[in-house]
């Protein structure tokens, strides 16, 4: 099959998911390509593209895509359509809100020429993060309901995401499948903490949705509660990074919170003893799976699909609030070895989250949709 993955932002979990899926599909003989935004990401993402582009028969095509709807959208859409037309996909798989819109709209356009194109959509959170009562939410959910008419199949990465879609948009008109994100076998090897590892570690995009502000404030409260000077490392890129650096300095952490640009997750894991995922909203974040597979103890907010990884009653789960995060940080510091033993076992994780299983399930749906 000729498979094209279309998405906007080549950072974070969506990018990780598309890279893993594309690599697995190419390895079994499919011709695979990626189309995404050219204005998002930095040197780290450029290196990731360089690593995978040689494995993809249809290559990597990047063109400017806006995050929000605006005056430049029409031109961006036309540029993207021309690229996809040249790639002649059998499967057009859109990821995230914008990628999903492009995949379904352009797949429909290509279908008018008599060529059957499977129009596949994976929300990955996307527009589902909007409040259903807000003006923006009503607008985008209305668009999603309309595009449901031109969707051949929906993939959800968590039960939470599936339920959120049904609650906010409605029961999908198209067939849908739950397929968890998966990890490669090599990712289940443990990562040893660096000798100078900080007390806590944050890895993720530098935007309020992911909770960096909650993490910094909770660290300050935990310091007061424990009477200890605490340290942290924060790894990631984003437009709001200067705001968090200023917040850390204002709270007296100018020397004790170290900021690093995005780097390979397994390199970052060694920089802190306990990782904190303070997100206000998620779908099924890869970073949680990666960290647990590497043997990292985690504190994580009970949002999105995160409880599906740990189990609903896991002591690792907290609410996305300063007080809840602070309380758990203090508990961890009281006995770090005991807290580490509360994490899910590697055997359990391997049985539920594997990249090969993920790719096989998705390929089966492609074939069923195309009737081959």
C-alpha cells in the first residue's frame, strides 16, 4: 500500500506515534510518506526527520501549516493538497485536528478521480480538548460531526479519548477501533539515574496544557512542606518557555531548576530521580509509557488515558492541582525506594503496549477499508 500520514505539529506524542507507525509499515514493505508543518520543531526534530526519511519510499514533505484557523489556511491547504496528489496514496491517515481535516477532505477530493483512498483519522486529543459549552468547542465539534460523513475509519489511542469523542461529538458514523500506542522492545531496558540527578523531572511541551506552571508551583510548595531545598530539570521546547523560566526565577529556583531543549527521552530520564507528568489534559501520552518502560517512578495527573496505563486506583495518580502534586512529591521524598515499587511491572507493560501489535492492528483496518 501507498500510505501517507498527514499531521500539523512534528513534536510530542503525535510525532512519536507517526514515526513508529511509519517505520513499522515501511519495514514490512509498504510505501510510506509523511506530510506535516515546516514551521514547528527545532534541531531535535530535524534530526528525527533525518533518521527516518531514508526509510520512507514516499519521503518527508514539509510545508507551512497554521495551528489555528486563519487567513492563511486556504493557501496552506492548497499547498498540502498538491503534495498529497503527487504522492498518490491508497491510505491517507490524518493525525490531530488539522491533519484529520486535511486527510478526510483531500481523500474525498482524490476519490472523485475514481481512485479509492482510505480516509483514516486519529484524533490524538486534538479538538477534543475544547469545552463542549464554549463557542470554539461548539464550532469545532460541529466541524467534526460534518467530517464524520467523509471518514472511513477512526482510531482512538485510549478508551478515554473514545468516550470523549462520543460525549462531545456523538457516536462515530464511521467504524472505529481502540489501538493503544506501542513501544519497541529496546525501550523496555532500564535507565540509570545520573549521579547528580535532580529530585524531580519534567519532560514535555512548554505550554500550559501540559502543566509546567503547576509543576514549578508544586515544587515550591513541596520545598516548604518538607523543609528541604529541592531541585528539578525541565526538558522541552515551546513558545511559553520564557514564561516558565521567569516563574522559576521569581520563586527562587533560578539555580535549582535547570531547563534543557528537547532531547531523546531516554537521555532525559537520567536527569531526575522521579518524573512528574502534570498535564491538565492528555489523550494517551507516549512519555508515560516510555518512562515506565525505562524503570522511572512517576507522579502523573489522572487525565485522559493516563489511568488506563497505571490502573484507576494507582497511588501514582493525582489531580492536576498544585496541592495534589505537592502532597505526592512530599510522599515520594519520604521514601523513594518504596514509591518506586508501586509502579506497574515491566511484564504487564510489555503485554499491553507493543509497537508491533499496534502496527498490525492498524494495517488490518487499512486492508479492510480498501477491501484487499
